[in-house]
C-alpha cells in the first residue's frame, strides 16, 4: 500500500509539474514579427530536461531514484545517430563515465534525464512547431537535415533532450536519420571548459571554492547544515543542496521538512555563488566561458546573410546544453534575471531581414519571452548593435585557444 500511495503521490506531483510547464511553454511573450520583417535563421540554446541529481544531500532522508522514472515515453522516440562534428564515430564521454561510477538510492545513475524531462523537451519542441511550422511555415513539417542542425554536449541527458525536442518539433516525422553532433571533452565549448582551457581553470577554479566561503554565504550554509542535521565536516554547498532539492520537488519525491523553510534562501545563495563564479564584472572570465559559442552564433548569422554557408538551406541550429551554459550566456547578453534557469529553458536568437531595405535585425527571447538587450535600440535589434554588444565577449576559436594556452588574460576592449 505504501508503494502504491507513493506512486500515486509521485504521479500527482508530476502532473502538477507538467501542467505548470505546459502553461509556461504556451506563454505569448514572444510576439509574431511585423509583416515587413522576414525570418531568415533561428538558433536555440536550451537546457536539458528534468534529471536525477548530480549528488545527494548527505545525512538526510533519501529519495528513491528508481529506474521506472527514466522510461522514455514512446512519442519521444526518433531514429537518430550520435556522431562527432565531422560525422564520424561518437567521441569518448568521460563526463558521462564519471556519473556512472556512482549509483543513487533506488538504483539509477546521477545526472540522468527522466521521463518528465523528456516530456519537457518534447513540449519545447511542440512550442517551436507552433511558431515555425504551423504559424509561419518557416520549417518543413518533416525533419530535413539540410534545414536543421543538432548539436549537443557529449552527455546522455543532453543528447536525449535533443532527441525529444526534435520529436516534438516534427512529431516524429522524418525521412532521414537525425544526426546529433558532439565533440570530445577537451574541445567542448557548449559549457565553460575548465579542463580544456588552462587560463579559465586558473581564473575560475578558485572562484568555485571561494564562492562557498564568502561570509554571508558561509553563515547561511552553516545554518542550513545545522537545520538539516548535516555533519559539519561534510562537503556541501548551496549549489549541491539546490540541485538535489529541485530534482526531488520536480519529481514529487520527499525532501527533508526542515528544508522547506530554507527553500528561497537556498535558491538565492546558489545564484549568488554562480554570480561569483562567473564574475560578469571580470570580462575575461565570462569571455572564456561563452566567447567561442557567441562567436559561432555570430558566424552563423554572417554566413546566412552573405550566402556563403556550406549548407545554404540551413534554417535552424539547435544546441543542447546546461544551466552552466545558459547562465553565463544570459550574463554576457545583459539579460540575466538572477534566477536559476529552469529545466528545458531556452535562449532563442532569431535573425530577420527587413523586406524593403534588406537591413538585418536580431531578436532574442528567453523561455518564450522577448528580451530587450542592453545596448540595443529595440527588441528587434539592428545587427550592428547586436554585434557591438556581443563583441565584448565573443572569441574566435583561434583567439580562444591562444588565450587558453597562455597565462595571460584577454586584451582590454
């Protein structure tokens, strides 16, 4: 009976989570473009869906992360293949291998996309379907690899998230296998790469440790540890506590009652830690975190406008990544709202051309809401203004690699 009741409670909580998520995906904060603007290109950076925690809070009631939570809904399946960036075999995945060295209570591995997470990305795909297929006929209704490029970090939860988004976007309609491209860990630029960039490791690694020892954060952490009964010598911080807390809440699994009164403080302090880690006031640190990715976004725009792309029919770029990608990207764009990006959050960058003058404009939205980029004269931002804003942080791969392998910071603007 306890098991049945537990499942019923879980299903109820999951229904609430899905209902809330469905509503958020259908918000009308991103409005149709004026008739004089023609949509030319869409690029989407999105976070994976709900997952099992990366680590569990020690010394507290354990949630049971059972394999049934990971069963993929049939409508999220597509025929896909994971390759390297050149279409060759999938590279080794050391990050994923590190997750699989540990097992969570209940029998699953840390960091795995759950059925709920798959539904979240499927719904995100349906949101894009409404916008780019049903309302505008911008994309073909069936997956076409000439039109759509899919790239993911080489981690199972982001690969599966990309799969589910594509399934929702095209309603499983495909004439060809969907290629999902990845790269080797040392050259990954879809998250801040502390292992592949020596300078970023020098600039940023100590900030991770330092962030938990800042006086206000350290005092609150001590209070939370005491309230939860976590031994003082256990290694925890607000990011770890938040990760486990949100994973439990999202899946309707029990949390320590004492944690409820600390929930908002945990959220606030986890964000405070990330702001210290990414240090938006330190330009070079943020450059090395997202500069290469921002450069790719701009390159894709230039190639589209100049007609020099090797894939001239390409209309949509999908990048499946992490909260640690979205946060510094939002910071660099000047639109970070000081909240942790939810599961399946997306930053969408649309390129438009004015039909008469052929002037190019960029519109950025975050979780479906149009954003006014500081430094832009409007939501539809003239391309040169957008480039000027991004130039503070964008880094070519050559400059990024040169900086990473040097002991010197980035040049002043």
